[in-house]
C-alpha cells in the first residue's frame, strides 16, 4: 500500500524535527512545515486523518507553550532554533478547521468551535495588549487573525449541524470585530 499524503508529509515533518533536535537549524521545521502536514492530512483519505492532523496541531501548541516559558534546552522535544518561533497563524488554524469540517467523527463541530475560540483569544490577546509586557502577552508574535476562510468554515459547520442562529451570531461577530463579510 502506498502511504497517504498525510503519512508522507508527517514522515517528512518528523525527519525535520529530528534534524532540529540535533541542533541543525537548517532542517528544523517552521510553522509552514507543520501547517503543510496538517493540510496534507486534511486532503487525504486515511481513516482518522482528523486526529492525526490534530496531533500535529497539538505539537505546534506545545512548541509555543515551551517557547513562551523560556525553556532554553532541547529537553522534552523542544526544537532549539533561535530563528524559528513556532506559533499557529491564521493558515494553521484554517488548516485544522478544514480537517474537522471534513470529519464525520462525533464531536467535530465542538472541535471547530473550540479552535475558533482559541484562535480569536490568541489574536485578541496579541492585539489588545499594548503595554509591551511579554509576560502578560502569552501569545506574542502570533498572526492568528480569523479571516473569511475561517468564518466560512465555521459557518458551514454550524449550518450543517442545524445551528443557524449560532451561524448568524458568528457572522455578526466577525463583521463587528474583524470587519469580515462572508462570501455568500
């Protein structure tokens, strides 16, 4: 059997992580590497693709937390790459949202709405904190702003689940807070 696109992408990502752990910053993955692996799982057909994509997304969040806590060693799986800050951006969030949107697994809608909530909180924490204090701004340097893709993905999930009122509330919030209007 040939490996699924997600399996191949995750294998390459793992090789990059190994290289980064040895101190080779030239091969260490960046946020785009993680995002592409998540997208590859979302485009594949393997059973459990959404959970594999979620595991990669969780690695991103772990990297971010470890970087934020100023750990300076490679212990615990942290990649030592001073030029490479690992933080989810809008594209990373949209990739994991797309996986859960495609999922037939129970609880997929909950995953979608939880990711949106985290994304919004990260963005608002970053942009509402103007005092420059890194300790009070846990997700500094993150560009996880919801966009039209985000809104359309979450609205689709809500509408498919019959939650039309929540979809309208989301649309109104996205228009008011982020000045995003839907495609439709």
